[in-house]
C-alpha cells in the first residue's frame, strides 16, 4: 500500500460509518457528522502510532480534512 | 467464637489419624501436626503474650507448624512474603516491632542482618522444645498481622483478630462447601490472606492440605492426579496459563475437581469458560475482599450473564455503594465482622465511617444484587468531564491476542484535562503494534475512552506479592 491508501485507511478506521462513496480528500471537518474533538484526538493518535511520528499542537489544529492529514503526514516522513 | 488454634485441636480430636498436611518432604496426620505445634509453642511460650513474631518461610509444613505454634502461644504472627524487597522487609520489621524473626533455614540469610533493639533471629531448625506453661489466646486478640501489598500506596499493617478469622473461615467453608472429605491443593504463599484463608479452612473442616512451593502448571497437574485432589486454589494468571498452554490429556486431571477457587476482582471470562468446559461437575469460584475486609463476597460462576461479577455479599456482611452516580456507580463500603478495627498501631487512619470501611474501590450492583468492580476511586480517568474506568478499557483491550497484560492510567492533556494512556505488555513473539490496538479501540469504545498514547513495556512495576503498582505508572 502507498501512503495515500494508508491515510485513507486511517480515515475509515476512525470514522467507521464512512462509506467509499462519501469519502472525499477535500471534504472538511465540519461536513463530517461525527468529527468532534475526541475524533480528532483518535485520528491524530492513530496516525502517529501507524507512522511512528509526532504532530505539534499547531499541526493537530490544522488537520481538518483527509488531504490536510495526508500532507502533514507526508512532511514528517 | 473460636480461636484459630481450636481449628487444629478440634480436627485432631475428631480424626487424629487422618492426613492433615502433605508437602514435598513430609506428611502429618492431625495428631502428629498437633504434637509438632505444641512442641514448637513450648519454645515460644517464653515470649510475653501478644508479642509479635515475624515469619519468613516458603510454602511448607515448617510454615504451618511455626504459624500455629505462634498462635498457640498467644503471640501475633507477622507474615512476610518470601519475595519481599529489602526495603519493604525493613519497613515491615520497623513497623511490626517483633520480638523474634523466624525463617526457614534457606531464608535465614534475608533476616540475619536485620537490626532492631532486643530482636532475636532464628532458623526453624534452631527452635527446641522447652518446658513451659501453656497459654490460651482470646477471640478478641490479634492472631496475625499482614501488610497490604502496596498496590495503591505504602504497605499498611493489617492486624486480624481470631474472631474475625473465625467468621471468615466459617463463611468460606459454608459457601464453598468444604468438608473433611476434601483434598485441597495449595500452590499459594500462606503469607498472603488468600493462601492463609485456605490453610484455616482446611484445618477447620479437617480436610487434607497439599502444599506446593511454586505454581508451575506441570507440578499442579501432576499433584492433582497424584493426591486425588478435590479442590484447587490458584491466582487467575496460573489458571489462565494452565488452560492456555495445556491440552486434552494434561487437562483431564482437572476434570474431576469439585472446586477451583481464585481471588481476583477480574477473572478473564475466557479462562472461566475454558475451565468450566473441562470440569465435569465442579464449580469455579472467586471472591472479593481486601486484607482489611476478607472474603466480602463470593461468586460461583454458574450463570454466563454474571461472568464479570464478583458475586453477592457473604453471609453477615453488608455492602453498599456510597455516593452513587446515575449509573449506580460509586465507592464500595463494607460493614461486618470481617472488617478490621484499625490499622496496626493506628499508623494510618482506618478510613471508616460509622463502622463502614471505605474500600476505595468503585463498583455497582445489578438488579439481582450481584456486585461488579469497576476500578479504584483514585484511578478514575476524567476525560473532559467524562468518567472512564480503567478496568473497562483494560477488559476490552485484553481480548486482543498478543497481549499479556494491559493497564490504563490517566495522562495530562492540554485540551481534555486528562486522557487515557495505555501500558501494554505483549505476549512472547507477539507482532501486535499500537496501530492495531488503537484501530480496535476506536471500533469498540466510545471516542473519549480511546487511548491517546500507548506504551509497550517489558514488565510492570510490581509489589512483593506480584501485583502491578498502578500508581507508579501515573504521571
């Protein structure tokens, strides 16, 4: 699997109700019904664990879509 | 109310030639054991009544003779686990202020350099019969002193009276149906209240007690067959080890047991199911208790729906949930003859209110009166106002294969105040990683319960009794 697939998989693991047809790299946090602050924490923790990286507070705050998570993750690898 | 020495005297009178005790090296009938104890106490009678005498022994007949000898001489037996650290040993001796420390010959090196004014130190083989006047303890006297394991704080001395012990022993015998026909296998240290309670029960009902120095599964299975054992007392990890690593023919030796008793507030359901599937007609049981309130509940696992409960309050014991929340969860309070009056020399406050012992454990009752333990009041994790019970997280994660032990603790967090941090000890050769665990948690828990950090650990900091020191994992 490549990085895109890995990040996408993290999204599906964090948001179990998400379907393939609903997924959009550009879709923003406020368009997800269940993306609250706890989901943000889960998303960040899972990504950090899978890639063995650490996000700063600013980076965590800036994650608001699958695309932004992908880009920040890419910059860490 | 009886004193503990009466258990042996009465059984010896009823069945003098019956086998009372078996260990690796020796066998004693009740009359032989009684004779040994009387001889031993003739030496101890030189000490003033109510003097403390410390004991450091393995799980052998020498321990039983020494312990009962102390009881018989009206002294207080301070029981030290063999795995004790040097600093804890010094702490206990300094707090207990014994007149004599007795050890098995092989443990004498641990005590010979202890310094305390007027303290004598002896090996078991040094004790000789003396001509002395017999003494008789009273039911309200302290019989023994055990220090708490230090799981949650500094070990505290817990003195137990003869009458409290008599009450708990009779409850154990009645609830678990012990009788003189039993042959009880004990691969547990008797310096811990679980093992000691088993010794008292065997003496009280007049059954035969088989002592085993270590809890190795192969030795346990062999002893069950060799001695036609009917009951086994073991900690959950020993039982899990047996049912996970031994199959078919090996496990057949378990099948005729009438009782397997353990002592945990959390007994893995999978282990209970596996044991039940092996037993032909026997029962699996556990209990909930503290050193300060022995055997407060009993649970006989005969209902799958109650598999996570610790059972109902024992006869004569009251349990209530104090300051319960909307879910019925609150601190467990206990009242009854099994509850201590005070810690040793009142070194700590007894943490009681109107005779109710505040246990510090969190729990709830279901509609049928079964008690469930959810963790410790101090261990509760407060994630942005949401209460998380560590044991709930641990139970969920423990189901994953590749994990031996897991502990959830609070971790400070800028936005949420606290979040869950997980310490995980992997099984040997396990390939599980934190991503696997987190993905599983997200799928199986509410979001606020999902750990924000996972740390793998070679082993946990433990007390001398092998319990995990949870407080040392907290920030």
